[in-house]
C-alpha cells in the first residue's frame, strides 16, 4: 500500500531515520524538529513497529472535532437561497447574524456558498494605477459630493438619481437624497439639510459639471450652487478626474450593492418612501464603515441664522425687470407687485425672485421683501425650458413616454373602430346593420368602392 505523507511528515521521516541509524541523537533530532525528546521517542517507536505509516497523523481523513453539523449548514444555505441569493458572503453574514442568529465567520459562509454554487470567487484586484490620497485630518474640512444614476428600485419604480455628500476625513455620509434627476435644486436641497444638521464645511469637492462651475472663466456670474456656497462661506473646489474624488465614487459602488438589497428586503418601492427610510439606513452605514479622524476637532461651522434664511440661500435666485405697472414676468406667470409699499421698485428696476423647492416665490428689491400677487399666463412655460446635460435624458424620457401614451390611445381608438365595423356599426351612435347610403359622409361609414361610385 502506498503511503501518502505531508511535507512535514516527510521531513520527520528523514530526521528520525538518522536517529535510528545512530547518526543523530534524540536530543539533536528534537532540536531540529522543534519537539520534545519524549515525543521523539514515541515517533521512533512507531517507526520501528509500523514503518513509515506510523508517522502519518491519526487525524488524517477524519472530520474535525469542531466541524459544524450538516443540518446547520443546510439550514443556513436554505436561508441564503430564499432571501440572500445575490448577496456577497460578507453582506449575507451580516443579515444572517442580525435576522437569524448566525454566529460563524464570513469565510465559513463563503466556503459553503462556493461549494453550493451560490458565489463565484473573485480574482485578486490589480495594483492601483492612481495612488490613494491621504484623508484629511479633521471632520468638516472637505466634503465630496456627486450623484449616481442607477436602477435603485430594481424595476419597482422609475430610475432615479441618488445625491450624496461624504466627509473626506471619516468617510461618514453627511446627507443623501433620491431625486428624479441630478439637478441644481437637488444638490441645494441636500446642502441645506447638511448645513442645518452638521454646519457648513470648509470646502466642497465636486466634478466640473455646469451645476458647479462655468467653463467660461471670464464670466463673473456664479452658478446657483456657487452662489449658495459663497453665501455660506464654503470654498468650492472642482476635480480634474473622477479618480480625484474616489471616496464618493467608491461610496456609490457600495450603495449600489448594499442599499439596493436593503430596500428590496424592506419593501421600499418609491422615492418618497425611500427618502423617509434613508436616514436610518445611513446611520447604520456610518456605524459600519466610517472611521475616526486623525484629529478630534470638528471644522464644521454651525449655522446661527434661521431656517428660513438658510432655505432662502439654498433656493434658486433669479432677476427680472419690473415694468412701469410693477409687473414681472417669470416662467409664464405675471407677478404683480402690490401698490402702496414704501420700498416698491421704480420702473425698469431689477427685482430679485427667489424660487423655493416647494414652488413658492419671494420677491425682493434692495433687500426688502415685496408683497405681490401671481397670475398664471403661459402654463407651458412653467419650470423653464433650459435643461443641463445631467437632466436632458430625464426630460427626453418624459417626452418619449408622453408620445408613447398618445400612440397607445390612437392605436386603441383605431382597434375599437375596426371592431365596430366588423360588428356592422358604421356610425358612433348607430346600431348594427348595413351602412347607410347617403350624400353626407360622417361617422365611421367607410368609403364606397369604385364600382358603386357614380361616374
């Protein structure tokens, strides 16, 4: 019978053979093998009586004393198949531990899932092409912001965009919100909540999209987002590449895996429901992934003004000229400034119009609020026609959907008319019967054939 030995056991055989041939003493063999002299005597005794097979471990081919019962393994795999089939081993272990009392390690579950065909082992990551930048030292020094367009609800609702703000020093998600599209108003809304809850950071790091900066360096007028940052005393910084703001990019990679599955298990099927549920998830996410800063100081500056003042800063600001009658035109509406106000603007003055997220409008001139009344004039102009590059796809998708609905209604009408003709009904309010022959042509009566037409 062929004896299979491990490398360790083969090394012991070579040394013990020298002991039996009296080329080495037992003390020298014990020193080479790292064993006691007493153990060397036992191994020499086995080698004399049983031969080379005596050096093979007695535990070979026996199950471990700590082996997990097969029934436990099958029950865990059944839970994974039912609830966590597309989960990774680490994420599945977290849910199993929280929901089902699983007490074993991620590597144990990983091995089970690989053997059961529920997980494919991934190759090792390639070396980083872009070296990682060191984190900032303090919380609130730098906040990275971005938006991610994704099928967050896995087809249960329309695709949308998640806008997120993440602190560079700790990796803590300071704020996030689902929006229909990546827009200026969406970013301003998250900014308002972050400043109200945490304070104003020293700097915000974004990409170079038109929401955040203008490509014409000679244009002195800031964008809406830049104007809000300047009023809050926050320094805007733009990145030259996505890799430069890799922390927020990696955040979205994590959320597109974990957040999507969490909303599926929680039964979240829409943006409004998701936004109400999101703060609790972010608290658990920060407890799991956020790290402590190198320095304990918090560089956020608390907001000392009123919430209305903050909402006004984080709204959209426009300028319109007032007519001689005190009327401003804005997005198809006529805004009539009420007479009798001591600080009413003169004709031709540029009035500032503040457009809040909920649709409210506020008029002011030289810092004084103006009472006004609004009349809808051209409803098709409401909301404006200007759309930036990040929102163009959503606008076109809405147009395509409207056209498809129109074509579907038209197809249904044609199908209904064809069914009526097959039933012998040729007028909208007539009964079944042969088509009437009359000079007038109306309703659903088909055209007469060439044979019946008069010359």
